[in-house]
C-alpha cells in the first residue's frame, strides 16, 4: 500500500501511509485508538475506497472496490466483531456465499463438511463442522472466521484485534494457529494494542499515530517500551501508581446472592461480598464463572433469584436500572460497549446524557436543552481525550477504543457512590489503558467504591486493593493485592485451594 490517504469530509483518517508486507510474514499494525489502523485495513479489504494512493498485490496494481475483489485476490479479514450467523452450523457459515451444490442447486453439505475438516486439519484449526455457532466459545467462533477466509483461498489474512475477547489459553492457541499459517506461506497482518503479543508473534511492526505513518520496525530489535513511546509519542508507564490508603465505610454489601443465567441454571451461587469507600475490589476469574450475571444483577439488568444487594444500607435488589443509576448512584462501565453501553445511531452528545437527560441540567419540562447537552459532551471529549473531537458525529463512527472512553467519561461524570468497571480496558491501546487505570485510581482516591471485573489478571493485580476470586459463581478467596502470588490466584481461579 503506497500513499494511502482517506478523508471523511474535513477529517483525515489516513494521511499518505505506506505499508509493505512479505510472503510468510506476520506484520503488526500498531497505533492508538482512532489512529486509523482499521480504516487502513478496511481500504485493503475493499470496505472503504481510498481518497488517494495505490494497492499492489504481487506487484500488480488493483482497484479493490469491494470485498469480493479483495477475496478474489487472496485477501481475507477476520473482524473484531465476528460476522457469523448464530443459528447456522460451522459448515454453513464457512461456505455461505460460496456453497458447494449438487444438481438443481441443492447444497452438498457432506462434501462441504469434508472440505472444512480437510482445511481445519491442515492448519490446526480444530472445530466440529456440525456444531451451531451459538453453542461455540468465542475462541472457536474465531477459528470459524479464520476457516471462512482459508476456504475462499486467502493468502493475506487481516486480524482486527484478534485477542480482545479471548482467554489466555485461547490466545496461546491462536499464536500456534498463526505460526501454522505462516509456515504454509500465508501473510498475516494483525491490528493490535497488546505489545507483548507483538513481541511474541510479529516479525515487523508498522506504527501509525493520528493517521500518519511513524515508523516500521523489526520487532526483534525493539522493546515494548520503545513500541509504546512510538505509538503515543511519549514514554508510557506500565505500572499503576497508587498510594496505600485505608478504606472507609461499607458502601456495597451483597448477601447470599443467587442469580440464574438465561437457561435457568444457577450462575451466581450464594455469593457474599463487601465493598468500601476508597477501595478498588477486583474480581478475578476465568470467563463464564458468573461474572456477567453478577454484573447484570447489580445493575438491574437481570432479576435476582434470592439474596440481597444493598448500597449504603438501602436495598436495591431487583430495582430498575434507572433507579439504581439515578437514585442510588451506581455507575456501570459495561463489558460489551456495543450491546450495553451505546446507541450507535445517536451522536456523541446524545450518548453522553443517556442516563441523565431528564435532569434539570439538560431538560426543562418536555424540552431538551441542546446547548447544555453539547457543552457537556465537548467538556468530556476534552477531559477524556476522545477522538475525533466532535460531539455531533454518530457513536458508530468512533473507533472501539474511543467508544469505550465515551462510556467511561459518562459514567465517571455521574459522580457515583459505586463504580462497576467491567472489562474497562478491553480493546484499548497502552496509552488509553494507562489513562483508564489512572481514572479508576482517581475515583478510589476521591472516596468512591470501585468494583473491577476483568479477565486480564495483570490488570486486576496492579489496579486493585483487594482481589476476590470467583469460581462457579462463588467467591472462593479474598486476597490483599499487595504482594499477591499469581500462582495462588491461578489455583483459586481453577477451583483449587490457595
């Protein structure tokens, strides 16, 4: 890709960017949220036309006007949010749009399944071709997405934030898959924020900052600190600075809480927990051990079967989300920003007042005070470094990381008694992660109670004051975060004893 520029009106997302990728190479694309990485790859995959610039595959210049042309020229893309039909089988998803048929156009499912098995065995992508997508783990769904590209003959595979929703075990499995692909001569482009993964799997790394090409480096010759500095234009601290402080009064008290999942199976089982003012309590655990159901119960999104939830001594069990937010001052950074955090069709300013638009500050009778709403958004955009700095664009137009920063800005601005932060740094770059961690610590220092739920064990250990380990819906241990042993936490997370 040479001289690629992409403009959206007066906003330049990509500014004269060059990118060269060789056969059998893993090339990382690194940059802050909103730097233009996904835009550049959407141009390569034919989802967006470039304003100017040229693309050459094997020396031949192409006009990639749509994804069909990209696919025909050996380019495949595995998106951050998977493009799968939940009610279809693995095989049906893989062959969709390029079906193997018998006479009269009837789908030859048996032949298709045999081809899927052959490709999966060739690249070490073990999946059940008959399984329904809705029954698969996130890691297995990602394998299906990879198989879709390989089935269509991809030689260049683009991975957009491939590890954002994977467990540590699934990440290691993905690393093995990538090595199998490059050994077979495939070229891989990975969009990622995770510097340790770049060091682990990439050969070269191109850094983009605010739409401009900064550098392309041999990964073996740079440190994580070097990469971070190039990405954000300054030194980044990987440690969370927080002074030890004594927590205050009890704010959140959970007693013998039982919550069922959507299938009617107990997901939170007789759980007890306390959270005090001026502390961060981290919940560590493998995904699927009741974390989502616990969050939904605390925020009024799921009914509690039995037990109670109290905030400052007042019972909030099974209250509506509106009452929990506005009357009891519980703010919530949701684990899925697209489903729970934003209305994509609303603009930034509208999303910033989703929970507070009825307050006198933003409305008078039945009339919204738009000047105040936009002023509020402009202030939060500056304070939380949300890009682009525009309050009038739709939420869907922002990068995933900037969408997350929007949510954090909104929830912190509500000055909560309890701040529930679920996967608050998922998909964020190191500069933004540093900012989020500082924000959580600042909330704690101001006397607020912060409940942090994260699958990133390093994050839980470094940000929290205390750590509660959850396994099969129960709290199986509570540890002081200072000097904690990762092995000890790992044993508890796996159901063992500390």
